[in-house]
C-alpha cells in the first residue's frame, strides 16, 4: 500500500534536499540541478511545509540538515537512486525482462560469457546487464538482482545456487620451474604472486601440502588476467584456477611449479537476496543455469 499523498514530497523537492545535503549550499545545488538559487529555496520550503518539520539549519552562508533530516535524506537518496536505475532498466528494455547481474571478471569472461548466447537464444525476452563487483555488497544499496560469488557461504541474507568448485594449482613460466620435482618446499623461496581478494591463498595452499608458511610476500594483483600475464613473463609463481589456464598449460607458456593435484580454495555461487520477491528474469536465468550445470562440458 502506498503512503497517503500528503507524505510524498515531489521529486524536485527531494532532489533539491539531497543536493543541498551533499553539496552544503543552495547555490551549489542550483548549479548542479540547473535551477536558480531561489528555486532551490522554494523547493526546500515546500518540503518543510508539507512535512511540517524543520529540515534546514543556516550557518554562515552554508546550509546544514538537521539530524532528523539527514536520516530522512539517506532514505530519500536511496529511493531516488532506485528510481533512476529502474528508469534506465526500462529504457534499456522497454518490453520488460531485464536482469542486472554482478559478475567476477575472470569467471564472467571465461565461463559465463561463452554460455550466454544460449541463454539469449532460449530467453529472448530477457536482457542481461553485466557489471563487475569483486566483493560482497548490500543488495539494498546496489542495483543488482543477483551476483556471482566466490568463496564460502559467507554472504549474509542471500540464497545460494552452487555453480562449480574452483581448483587452483601453482604455475610459472618454464624458466622458473627447474625445482618443480623437489616438492612444495622450494616455493617458500620463490617469488610468489598474490591476488588481493584472496590474501591467504598461498598460506592455505601450503597448509594443504603439509607445509607451514606465514608472512608470504610478493607482487599483488587485483585481476587474474593481469596476474596470468605476469606469470607468463616470468615475474613469479601464481596460484591460478585450472579452468583459466588450460590453454596456457597446453601450449607450454605455463608449467606446473610443483607436482601434485590441484587444491580447492572455494566455490562459485549464484546468489540473490532472500528478502525480495524473485523476478521472472532471475527465475529464468537460474533455471537455465541449473540446466547448464547438468550438461557435461564439451
């Protein structure tokens, strides 16, 4: 049920209030919104009269929101952002059926993207919009219907669909692999490459080999793609997912840095918020994804 109209200020009044809160002056808000300063003042006065509450404190030519108004404007800002995102979503797909999906870059490029053509063929009514996020976020504050998550079931307030277990193995350029047959111990002295979203990956890998290792240092990367290229060019040894480097291992640009089976450090999941009704595009995508998981790879 929508609140009575008398409690719903106009969009223009909320935009003025939000801009004054963020910018600190009516003149700055007027410039951003392409209005006059007096128009901004009228909008602020209108929302104060409508709500019957003082919202603005004036102090030495600057405007400040009262404590209660600051809490109110945070809610208004989130609502305005959601409305803007809904408008963009409608413009991108006026027939309806958009799915906003947060992806991890390497997984999205190498696993998901090659399969999306099949989804588009089966569900032409759904437009999939992809954006990158590297870490869990608040679904209430971000414009996503679902996300690809790596790791454990440690994202609060979401449902999970397991996609696959990731297997990593230590690899390097051929010139660095002279001691690969000596076991994992030699890697303690090797230049190790690290991914900043998995800061303990090497420690966990060594622990799986029965080797104690702490305080490991080395070059830090934020993307697998950059780390793969650095490994190929001999900058160090990296823990890389096997599905990302199959071709590099096949053509000899990378070789195992240690004999032994791959180690799992986590799983990939599709996650979506529990406290929200599941939209039809997400239901279609989830059903399609489950079908992909049941189909053996080529």
